C-alpha cells in the first residue's frame, strides 16, 4: 500500500492485533508487529499476521525473532527464521524485522544476506541486535553490504536521549544508503529534541500501559511463568492517547 508521509515517519511497536488497531487509529504511519514485548518482541503467530492483514490500513513489518535473549542463533533457530520470512513474504506483509550476530559482536553477514534474499521484495529492517554490536560504524557498513533497508537503534544506549551523539553520527554515515530508524524511550517530552539533535527521518516507539484483567476468579497459587503472580492478571496494551501525543510532538 502507498501512503504520503510527513516527516518524521512514525513506526509504533505493538503486541498483537489490538495494538495494531490502536496505533493506526492514533495516526501511526507504520507498525512493527510483535508478540511478547516483555521479552523485547518475538515472532507473532501466522494467525495473528493473517488477521493483521485483514484489518490493517497502514503498512506493518513483522519481527522474526524466535526467542528472547541474545542474537546468536543455533542452526535450527536460524532455519526457523528463514521459514518465517518466507511465509510472511508469501502472505504479503510490507516488511520483516530481523537480526543475527556472530559471537564476536559483529553482524553475521552470511545469514543476513540469506534472510534478505528470502524476503524478496519486502522491506528488511535490522532490529536492535545492532545495538549489541561491538563497532556500530562497521556494523552499518555490513548491513549495507547485506542490502538491509533500515536499522533500528537507540544509539547503543538505553534511551535515544543518551544515544543522540551516535544516532547523529549514524545518520551522517548512512546518508541515502540505509535508513536509521531511531528509538529508545521516546515520548512527548523528548521526541522533538531527539529529532533536532540527530536529523532522524524515521522514529520508533512503543506507547504502553498496563490494564487489569477482567478475570473475576483468580487462583493465587498458580503462575504461568516467573514469580510475579500479579502479571497473570494484567495486560500490557498500546495507549492510543500516548501514541497520538508523541506523534504530534514529533511532527510539530
């Protein structure tokens, strides 16, 4: 689908269909569709992606990440990533979001080239695996060699505000060869400052809030994972109001 955007282009990171619907209603230009944002985002199900294709009025890119944790994958994990990229390409999504590293902290160019090839005509973004590389300037050049279209980064810091110097350097280094998609705790109070200091043309954030479960019966003795039993009875959702406010601040 083709749209005219007013810079900066805003991508919202969401978990599932409800998040996609909230983001597009609030004025997002694009969505990154994930599962399990508590782990930083992993691959959503085929059913979720199919439903998103039926309901989306804006482009969305699908993260392909088989698990949380690091970005050094075993062969079986990597093969599953290739299969997911191929499946999402065949479904007709706008793009995929991937990333593989070597143990020494460099981009795994062999695998990234194969993933880009499997994606065909889809947009390909390298996710924040980039922020775990040992040499960001060389990592950008590696991703360009792999023909990756954009890279998601906070400037190798926890927040974009902390990473503004590197983000600005990466924007200059990238030029027109690859898009720098800036992220990292962006909100209505800081997004304009980050844009001004970096020259970013695309920005990415998740605007989340916790809502209580509608369950009336709650078993206090059983948890589905971890030690935070209350987590079973709250859901993290995309806050459409916060999305809209942050977009307005970015595009003012």
